[in-house]
């Protein structure tokens, strides 16, 4: 019984808090939040005495919200500013939505007054249609006017308006075609190229890899990268990867010899004292201990090393006025290293991690072209980072 009483007390406290919060929302003018709270509070047994406050608050919030919205609509109509058309349309949508929230709860009784709560519902379908048509016409006409301009940011605003138009009024005139036009006109097209300022030959496959922007995943909503110019496209920007210097070290082969030793267990033996006598346990049995022995190994290690350093810069160019926007330095290094070894003695004397070196052999050094290509793979990742962090339009 005490448990039921406690639960009831908690329920009453929560209910009182909810009503207090809803009353504060009405007082502050946040009528729609008050309506949501009231509708939620009236779920279940809507006619319970403990929910009567929600009915009063819902009646009050609905009336005040409707009066405010109607007054705003009248004011916007008088202003005749086309930018108010969206506000008018959205407000009619909200007026209708508000009614649909309440409609399933009707009728709602006010027990003390012996009457039903009053909600002056109206049919807003005509107003919704007419305001949507007026807004659609404005968005369409204004977007068409914006598409005539050459400012891409203006055209992108037109694109957003057309997408909104398509969402509220699908299939309105040729909106779909205008969206495609805005997408094309609002996109920045970037021509990507390389330039070799070194005395080395850049491998063709490296150039192809660096210019294959389909693997970079960098195209976004408003930026497209082309490594080959497409006829009919007026490019906005150029991205030039300038190779400034390539250094390749001579092929180096070094060798060294070193020795290691280690103590390992080699069976067991009897424990003896300082006089050489066998030590026995309490039962008279000889005490056994590990028999340790020292093993040694002589290692002959050979190392092959060759390195390649590539320094470059990334130029951002405005192709409309041929002006350099910004330059980013970039460098990459690739080191070819092969270590192999042979030995005499007991292999167990060295660390297990060194064993793979005994299985390796000498291999041919990579060509200079291959070294440049391998350094270029790292260069590609750095180029991607530069482009990701530095957009053409800030």
C-alpha cells in the first residue's frame, strides 16, 4: 500500500511540474510549446480531474496563438513585401497543424463550468493553396531572374530557393530544369594540372595517378575537378602541382658484423654445494636445478638503402583574372631499405624479432623512376589534405 501511495505522490508531483511549465510557456508567449505540452498531458484519460488544468491551458494557448498568427498575416498582407509570402504560407500551415494536434482529443470537458472547451477551428485549405501558389510564383520568377546573373553565390541562392519550391510544390512549371541550370551555373570548375620544373622525368603513371581526382573523393556539391579540360566548360580555377626538386641518393650497400650471446636452459642437473657434494631434500632425494649454458652467434648483416625526396608546391589560380590566389609547399620522401643477414653459431642467441633477416636475400635496387613514383604516392595523400583544408571559396 505504501508503495502505491509513493508512486501516486510521484505522479502528482510530475503532473504539477508539467502544468506549471505549461503555464509559464503560455505566459511567455510560446503558445505552440504550451499546446504540445497540453496535448501530451491529456493523453490517456483526458477527462480526469487532475488534467483539467491542461484543458484550460490548451484552450487559452490555442486562442492566443490563433489571434497572434491572424494578426501577423494581416500585417504581412498590408506590407506587400514578397519576402513575406513564405511567412504567410508557413503560418497558414501552422494554423492548420495546430488544429490537427487538438482534433483527436475533442470533445474536452471543463467539469467545473459544465461545458466543453472552445476551439474556433477553421478550414484553411483555400488559404494554404493560394499562399503556396503565390509563394511558388515568387520563388520561380525570382530564381529565374537570379539565374541571369553571373555571380555564382547568387545563383546558389537561387538553387536553394528552387529546391525549396520543389519541396512545397513538386512539378511546378519547369522547376526541375531550372534546378539543373542553377546547379551547372553555380558550380566551380577546377582544372588540375602538373608542371615539372626539375631536371628529372616525372613518370607518366605518377602524373596519371596524381591527376585522377576520382580517387580523391574531393568533389563536393559546388566544386568539380577536371584533369582534362571539357569543351564548353568555362573553368573558374586552376590547381597546379609544380614539381620543384627531386633528389635521389646513390645506391648504398653497407655491411657489419657483430656477436651476441645468451644463456639458455639445457636440461637439469643435481644441485651441489661449495664442496661439490650433491644437495638432497628432506627425503634424501637429489635436488634438481636448471642446467644453463652459454650460446653464441656471429651475425653478418647487410643493408641496402636508397632514398628519394620530392619537393613541390601547389598553386591555386583564379582563371578569370589569371591571378595567383595562394601557394602551398609540399614535400614527400620515400626510403627503400632492405636488411638481410647470415650467421654462424646458434641462432637462438639473438632475439626472435631478428630471425626474418636471416630469411631475406639481396634484391635489385628500384629504378629512379620507381623511386619517384613511390614518393609520389605519399605526395598524393598530402595533396588531398591540402585541398580538403583549403577551399577555393572561403
